[in-house]
C-alpha cells in the first residue's frame, strides 16, 4: 500500500482532495492511504509516508521540509489543486513513488 501525505495550512480544502484521490484510486484498483495534515502536524510524521505533497499555499516551506526528511516532497500542481483533480494529483504522487 502506498502512503501519500498532503500538507496545507489548515487541512480543510486538502481534505476534500483526499476524498477525490481515494475515489480515483478505488476506480483504478490501487490501494493507497491518503491523509491531509496542517504543516505543523506534518513535520512530526513525514518519515511515515512514501511521498509528501504540498498544497500550493505552503510551497514556501518546501526547502525547510526537505531538510527534515529524505522522503520525496513535491508541490501539487496549482491547477490540479484548484480544480480538486484527485486523479491527476494521485497520478503525480504515484509517479514519484514508483
């Protein structure tokens, strides 16, 4: 099972994206665990996930977070985030993991 962590300011809009990603994974028959956390909580658990995807609103934290973990960290495409395109964000995360 692949583990994808989404990181944002408060976890509200990203929680909606989690649901869309889970739905896309189910449609593709892929087992994933997707969770959204605010940046302050995410820093404590980053090493437990296969990939960390940052919401565009916290992209400024990318360099700092990369010093805290060896796990891959990427910023979610702003358009995919804004459109809540769970399938595209899922595909991007899986491409990084594989």
